[in-house]
C-alpha cells in the first residue's frame, strides 16, 4: 500500500496515544499502540524507535506541563501546581 499524501502519524501523536494507554491500562506495547492508531507496527518505527523512544516522548509530554514553573519555586509547590 502506498504512503498517504498527508502523514497520518507524528511523534507527538504516537506519544500522546501511548500516554493515554498508560493512563487507562497502566501499560502499553508497541503492537497495542499500532492497533490503537490503526497503523502497522513498522509504521510506528518510522517515527519512533520503539517502546524506549516512546517512553522518552511521554516523559517530554509530562515535563512540558511543568515548564511554566519558575526556577525559584519549591519542588513540592511545582508538583502541586
């Protein structure tokens, strides 16, 4: 099957979907992630190098939620925010 003219996947979409699976089930596998996105496993590997890189992307998504917290904010207050 030829590639679509508009990309279906992005690293961010893959990582957000993996995070959603983690939230719902407490885990994710690459085949489950591919099924949820409606693509083949090999299509995922074009964007991320498997579970480890997906994990890094998830950490980046989570860390991005704390970027607006100033350096002088105590860590407990930052987490609470």
